[in-house]
């Protein structure tokens, strides 16, 4: 049994992008036992993966906001002590940031990561025992797969498989999930476009489901729900429950947000809406049916999204 630690702490999209590398590693090295170290908020999602034997949580986001508190430093010390008790054959930091590299340095085992030319924060490479060259011009999924493969001594296959198992069906009515929430206002699609698209989907017999993660997103969900017939706003819930909703959808339409990549992971028909960012290096990839619209030159019109949805549903 080879015991490895994968360090991919955040964000949501990054966590999903790591999952194909987990599948590759398990298939190439059947005797592998995989432990994944991740931010506490994303642990419910990682626990859904059937090939991850153990999940270790870290709370760097919460710690940074509470550095003046003595309890924070006691928690950090406790985390360090816990991590030092374990010995791994290899520690692979696919996050490639200084904070994740410091965690890798705390862990016991041969430490692997990107070399200084392959990451945004080159100083992080100094914390690794073995450094690997992986082009920064590659998609995030490919970079994760290559680094993991180089660290364990195999070449990833062409097929992209996230390894997630479709959750059991809990809703008899077919529905579409509209993922309007995103981390930056510059990535948001116009409410008018969401409403036009949602009304078309509703006329096709699909219920519209609107998740949210912040108070501002809740208000947008409620506004859209008032203007789209047969729609419902989800309650705020853990990621594993939201993943179940996405995994059982007939269609997902989403802006540049981590939840959109879950639809690609579950091979749910997906329309990706890009308003101001380039989908080339971080856009959705996978074996399911999908359409990616828009980009740095601007967002698509609602009619384009509707036409893409009609093709995917047909």
C-alpha cells in the first residue's frame, strides 16, 4: 500500500479540477491510499469521491480572519501536531501557493510540487523535495493530472473522468439549475438574460432551480424566481446536498463559478456562460454534452443560451 497526501485546499472549482487526477492515480497505482487535505468548507464535496480514503481539513481562510485570537493559534498548533503524526510515502501539492507549500513542508513524506516556472508564486517551489515542470499554458485539469502523474510515475490517459457517482434521484420532476452566483460582479450575467432563458426552459416543462451562497445571491435568486414561472429557490445548504441537486438536473446553465464544474464532473448537459473571463484555461471540461458561450469579448445574448440549451436537451 502506497500512502499519499494530496494538497488541494481551495477554491471550489480548483477542488473539482483535481478529481480527474485522483481517478488517474487510482487506476495507474491500484495499491494507492489517497488522503486529501482541503479547506473545511469544501470537505463535504471531497467526501463524495469514492476513491478518497480520508479527508483532512484545514481552515486557513478562517484563521486569516481571526489571527488576533488566541484560539486561532491554538487551533493552528493542533493542526500542525496532527499532521506531523502521520507519515506519507509522498506528499503532492497541486495547489502551488506559498500557503499550501508551507502545509506540504509540515507534512511528513517526500514532497512533490511544481517548479518555480510552473506556478504563480515561484517561492512555493522551494518547499518541495521534488519539483516538476508543467506548462502554465495548459488547462487546470491537465496541469493537475500531469503533476500527479509525474509525482507517482505514470502518464495520464486521454480520457477525463472525475470519478463522481451520480447521486440517487430524489425529484420526479425534470428541472434545470441556473447558477447565477459568482465571485466577481464582472462575471455576472444580466438578470434580464436569466429571466428570458428561464422562461423558455419553464415553457419547455422544466422546473427552474436557483441555488445561492451569499445574501446578495439569495436576493438575486428571489428576484429571478418572481419573474420565472415554476421556479424554486434552494435553501442554503452544504456542498454535498447542492452537488446532489446538480447531479440530477436535466440541464445546468452557469456563469464562471465553481458549481458549474460540478455539472461537468457529473456529465450533466451544461451551458457555460462567460461574461468577461477566458474559458480556455479554466473552463468546463469532461465527457458530457456542453456548450461554452462568451468570453473576454463579452457575454452571449439570452437567445444564444436558449439555442445551446435546445441542442443539448434535444
